[in-house]
């Protein structure tokens, strides 16, 4: 979708660590710590490529990405990132989001999860701006 809509589409990622996964919240904080060093998407992709996420996974991935480990450890435990994560979770609750991934286009939940469904909703939103 980004390739087809370079000038009009921007991805905004929000976190919703599910309570059923004991490593979800630490994973979200670790990804946000990587974001602080400009490597969110790389961290995200490596994290989701893991067959099993353990507490050791977070630092292993950070080291593979050559992150500043001292900064990474401080950020993972920082109040700023905890507030950021909490804000994402509150926003999800306000939108009645209970699962991931949930996709919205200009505030409208995506209903047709296909390439054509994405494009149709993007086109509808762009027409509203004309």
C-alpha cells in the first residue's frame, strides 16, 4: 500500500500488548526503546520473526541491531516509554480494540483485509479530502 500511495499514506503504529502473552508488554517497551534509537521497524521485524520470545530475546535483538545498550536498558525502564505505551493502550480501549492487528484508515476501521479492500478505503478517504 505504501508503494502504491507514496504521497498519501503514512503508517502510524500503536501498541496493544495483550495480557494473555506475558512477554507482550516487555516486547512493546523494547521496541519503543529501539524506536528511540531510530530502529523501531528493524526491531519489530526481528521480534516478530522469533519462534519464541523470552526475556533474553530483547537484548539479543538489540545487540544484533547494534543499539547503544546502556541507552536501550535505560529507555526500556523509563517512565516516558511506560507513559507512551499506556497512552496507546488507553487509546485502544477507547476505540474498543481488543485484538491485534487492528487497522484504521483515517480513523475508520478497515473492514476488507485485502489489497483491494485497503485501496478502496484509501481512495474513499482521499475523495473526502478533495
